[in-house]
C-alpha cells in the first residue's frame, strides 16, 4: 500500500464567524484525484490550507509525508501548484517566467531555462513563449500556468480549475496531458474543477466537498457502483405503452420534457430492458446507458449535507 500523498486530521478553517472548512479528515493515495463541490463549498480553501497559503485554524495535515506546519518548506518542495487566478509576473515573456519559477524552486539558471522550454513544449506552446504573458489569451495563460507548475519536476501537482478559458481543442489537449501525468510520469494530480465531465474523464478517485465538509471520498469505480443505475430511452413510438409496461413491472419511471423516459434500476446491464421490450412487443427505442452519471453521483452525495443543513 503506497504512502498517502495527502493526510489530514480535523483540518478546519474559520474566517471571522464563518467556518469555511469543518473537520476534514482524509487519506489520499497516489494517483489522479478529482476535488469538486459547488461554488463556495471549500475546495479552494482546502488546497490553500494544504499549501500553507492559508493557515488552518484547527487540525493537522501532511503533504507527501511532511507536516505542513512543522515542515512547511519540505511539504512544498515537491509540489507544483496552478492556482485558479492568474499568477504571472507582468512584463515577463512566457519562457522567462517559467524559467524564473524554476529558479525560485532552487534550480540553476541553465537547468531552469532548459526545463522551461521542455515544459512549454509539453503544454503545447510554440513561438508564443517569446511574447509577453500580458498579451496572452486566457487559454494561453492556463498553459503557461501548467508549465510553471511542472518546471521543477514535482511529485504532486495541485491544479485549481485548470481548463477555465480554454477552447474545445485546448481543453482536450490539456485534459489528455493532465490525465497522462500519473500513468506516464508517476506524478500524482489533485484537480479541483466545477466541470464534472472533466473529473469523470481523467480522475480515478473523487473527493466531494459540500458546506466545508467532505461528503464523499472513494474511487470513481466504487462511487458509481454504489449509485443506482439509470437508463434513458427515447421510444420511436408507443411512449404511453412503455410507461404502462414499465410501471406494471415495478420500475420507477420519470417522463422527461425531451420525450425520453428515465428509469432507475439496480441492474448493471440493460439486458432486462431488451427482454421486457421483446416479451411485450414494444416498439424500438434509442437507449442511453447511465446518462450524466457523475452529475447524478454529485447530487446524490450532496443530499445528506443538504438535509443536515435543513434540520
């Protein structure tokens, strides 16, 4: 069993009378981890506390085996960080900026410069590296931000909303790159994102925060397995007949405004539906298996927190 990359016990953060984090106690193994929650849930605060950019009010945490308070420098030496907000230095060109970030991490100038160009190649930046970052588009700034986070060859990469502002092709490139870091280079990644499809696509573990509390933490496979399967069908004809047969068979059916029928079931495959269609001579239908799986998982995970807030 590999040592955890992050381990916290009772981690909390208070701003005046507002408690942003409540008793966060987790142990996160190496890999690609998705951290998400609604806006204001406490995801960015969690990351800032782990990096000592915000001082936790209560509790303890270790990053890569080092206590963030007693071994602050050691806990951050092998961590790369891409914050949500712009972090460039005005007036610097892209390659100078990434080189400077390498030097800040303790690398000699020549090594930092070579590594900077390697990382700018990796994130897909060409001649733009010789322009001032002030002239970059949002997507180009995201690429430069990722390059500076990787320049010192970290063991752990922490990224806060890394695909913000990217167009479709740029987002595809960055997601594939982030998804390959653990598999190809052994670099663990914690990615905070409000785009659930990004997390579902590249992460093998998910941590969901709601109201400053951890409400779910498990592998993606386990979380999906615990959630009831959902199937949507779009009957080509006989929609009312489908409703009648499915209801008589004991299934919960939701009639959607787009004409589809959404069916909750605890069965892993859709074989039961095909058999039902055959036995009752139902018309053909388009089938979508487990639509919006992560969205449903997210809403399901939030239910206990919502009920607790209402009680």
